[in-house]
């Protein structure tokens, strides 16, 4: 039996090269685990039927010495990332049978490494949500307590890794959709710098905010996966040349704490306690903790909930039942649009389209969309100023641990408040990582909590370094 | 405050058919969100409209190396809801 719980990319690679087990045996162990646990967890919308064939190809590469560290590594893919010839539905009815016509750039890169794609994971429809309850195919459950959500929108991705149904995963993050589920499921999750990873072949939600990023059980796994998928891409004009901020080994950092922002209330006491413990631990490791001010961050959610619906209403216009996806037939062509979109799109998607149409409509554009962009710049400048003084900023990832299924489903504003710590990072385009730190015990359940580190543009190395130090990872 | 007829107008602009229940729910949900985001007006009136072009710029490339004709036809046609030969089938417009 392979001990899936304690596997990392590096350990797996070494075992595969040594011949302790083959990729086929490894993949079979994951398929076995999926059979055992996924009927309760529902991390996957589809487990691919050719996993073992992919594994055989990877075994060949290992035998003939052309393997990389990622060859044969079992990975799950969020359902909004395209793999040619396979279904990609974004957990929506309108794309139920949509077969991707090309590979996303990140997939192309991973195929070259010879990874094994296990399946496509559940998510909030078109990545709109923070609980995976907005999936048209039923919610995913949190592996730490199946009465609770795994977070979202990349909830399936997080649950797949947390329940050992995949070694690592790819998700996407528009306002916290990687970091919040990573926090709820006790994992490491990275939202890279805006433009660091190509989005060619990922379904757009909030185009000025979306980034693809990795999930793993360790910082090192996330780092390996990030390095494999990053890079400027001709097919995505928002990608930027690699201009990584380098970190010296054993560097002691100046860590900023936005105290005012943390004191606004509504944060669970277990989160406050574990956050203070993380500060103590970092101090003990020789880092310096200083208070900083980010005075405009309190407006982040208001900005986010103007900009996102605006971009959503534009991006969702392509789903009209004409060229691909579900089509319902009306009395004429235009009625086909109306009926197809009514039947194919879910409640949260419709809500954001209507809101976005409103804030972009003539007479309201200046009042909402333009104002949101002005405040967005204030928020970006807050970070710029802060990073003149500190190397990294620290906050909790979420205001509380995983909440119960349906607890917040009826109240969109309450659900949006979940994202208070994660949203401002996407608005500024800086990178951030969530790492597991502490638990909240409720009854016999231990719910994981997360700490978020934020660095300046291109500062992923800073994030990996400080995260490894906090977690004691070598 | 929005009214049902505003929701209907927005739905028409967005090309979505809505049931009466959906319209009522949207009215209930959208209004508090719009109320919440009005704080932006106060912030901006205190700092002034200072929006600059920032670092954003257009990125263009030469339109070269197109795919070979028909190299993707089959897979694209397969995704169409209705097709005839290599054509997308839609209702008559005129």
C-alpha cells in the first residue's frame, strides 16, 4: 500500500525513479481512494477513463530516463480549464456536454511534463461563489467535516487534494477562490501575480482579476507546480515577463500587519488566536513584525462587487446557445438566446449578469464602474506604499473556519463578506499564498485555519520562503 | 430603489428570460448590494476623480501563422448545438 497521506511531489518522484512503485500502481491507488471517498466528498465531476493509459505513458518516460520531477504526478484540474477532447463545463448546465477544442497553455505545459490528469473537479458555476454550492451538479463536501463546505470556487480542487484523491490540483482565483478553499481544507494554495500564469484556455470570469494557481499539501509542491505553469505567453496578452523578486537564503523579513483592517470586527476568535500565534512564531524565527496601514482596503468588497459583475456580464455574453453549449428552441433566433440562457445559467450567474448590466448601463456607468476603478487604484497604491516598508504582509485567509452547507446560501452579501481578506489582493494584482496554521475544534471535528502572506508583484519566491519558514518545511 | 420593470429591462438587455419568481428574488438581492456599493461615491468625492491611465497599455502582435484551413473544423462542428455539413444551423433572421 502506498501511503498517499504523506506523499509529496519530490518523494513520489524519488520513489518512481527508484522503482518502489510504478506510475500505474500510483494512479491505481488514487483511483481506489476516489472509489472509497468521493461518493461522500463529490470533489470530481468526472474521473477520466484513460488515467491508467496516461500512467503507462509516464512509466515509459521514467524507464527511458526522460522524466521530469512532475512526470507521473496525479493532478486534478478545475472544470473551467480546457483539456482538448475532454468535457469542460465550468459546473454549468449550459456547457454540460461542451468538449474543449484546444489545450489551455497551462495544460500544454503540464502535458510536456508528463503528469497524469485524474479528472475535472467541481466548482461554483463559472467560478462565481465561495462554497461550491453554486455548482449545477451539487455541492462538494469538506473532507474535515462533510456537513461543511470546502470553500470555493475551487472547492472540488481543494477537496480532491485534502482527501488524497489527487496529489496536487490546479484551480483559479478571482477573489480568493484558491486561497479560501485551501484554508478551509488545510492546504497550501497560491494566487500568483496577475500576469504570471497564462490564462489562455481558462474560462474568463473577472478578466482583470482571474489567475490560475496550484494547490498542494506542502509549500514545495505548490512551488514546483507554479514554476511549471508560469511564464509569458503569446496567446495571453496580459502575461508579463518573469521578473521574480529574488530571496536570499535564511533572509530575515520585515512582516507588516494591517492592524486597523483586522480590527473591524466579524472575525472568529479562533482565527484571531491562531493569527497571533503565527506572529509569535515568526518573531521567534527572527523576523520583524511591524504595524502597517492600508487605509482603503475596507472598500475592497464594494469595488469588487462592481467590477466583477461588470466583467461577468460581458464575459457571459458568449454563452448564448448559438455556436456551442445548450440551445433551447424558441419562436425565432433571438428567443433562442433568451430561453437558452434562462435554462443554462444558474442563480448566482444570473444575479451577477443583471448587476453588471446595471452598473455598466448608460447613466450609471460613471456612478459605479468608474468610481470602482478609482478606488481600486487607491487600494493598489496602499500596497505599493506598504511594500516600500515591508517585505511581506500577513493576514488571516478567512474570517472564520469552513461554514455549514446552506448556512450562507440565502444571503449573497453575507457570502461576499467571506472574501474580505482575499479580494483586495486580486484588485491590486499582487501574489498571495494561504498556508495551514491552527485549527478550530467544534465537537469532535478539527477545522483547519489559514494564514495568508502577501508580497509585491513578482514576489512568489518571498511567499514560498516565509511560508516554509513558518511551517518548518525544509 | 429598483423596481420590477427595471429588472425586466436589464434582463432584456442581457438576453435572459426570467420567471416572475426569479424577478422578485433578483429585486430583493440586487438592491442591498447596490446599497452596499454606494460607499464608493463617498470615497471618490473625498479624494476627487484622479483616474490616470496607469500602467495599462495595448499589447498587439502581427496577424500571422493562421491555422491550416479546416484543421479544426471537425472538433468545432461537433460542439455546435445544430449543424448541417460543416455549417452552423440557426433560425432564419430575415
